[in-house]
C-alpha cells in the first residue's frame, strides 16, 4: 500500500476508503493515513489564510484606489468572504482562527497591495484598520459611509 501512496495518490485514496468500508484494518497504510488526516486540518487553515489575505488585499485596494474599483474586485471580496464562511460552517472549531491570524494575513495583504498598486507600503496602516466583523460582513466595504 505504501508503494501506491507514492506512485498514485488517488488510487491509494480509493483503496484506503475501500479497506475502511470493509473494516480490513490490518491492511490499511496507517502511517500515511494519519499524515493525510493531519494534513486535512492544515489544508482548512491554509484555505482560511489564503482567503483572508485575498480579502484584505482587495479591501485595501478598494479603499486606497477608489478610481480603479471594479466588479472583479467586488467579486473577489464576495467570494473570499463566502469561502471563509463555508470553511467555518464545515469546521466550527476554527471559528476563532481568522481572528488569531488576522495580523499575519494583514501584513501579507499589505505587502501585496503595495506591490500591486505601486503605493508605498508606509501609506497602508501598520496594523489592520478593520475589525474582523467588518471584514467578514457581507455588505461592508471600506471608505463607504464614513467607515475606515
């Protein structure tokens, strides 16, 4: 089974699922199965980090380049919010994770915003200017209705 894991991951998944269904415990590649289960949790967290960074990037661009606002940016903001919401619905134990990772993801978004907009990084606040509640709010955008 270990050879299959290394040579064709998808076949390994199918075989492992079949062995689990048939309760053939002694034939299961336990070490690789443990790795994959652990990686599932990491993948969920990476997904939240990726979407949160993308969301913050587009919120910064929305605020600091109002003349370039587009439906594409709005779609990206909406999609990132949706993806975070879906992940948190599937894994409620990660509810606090976005808040824990907010500053780290903001710093990534800040660097990317500076690179993409050619605006000096010092123009963007050093600390995230938005609360997580606003960031994830379906109808909120920065710079509108006198919001940050």
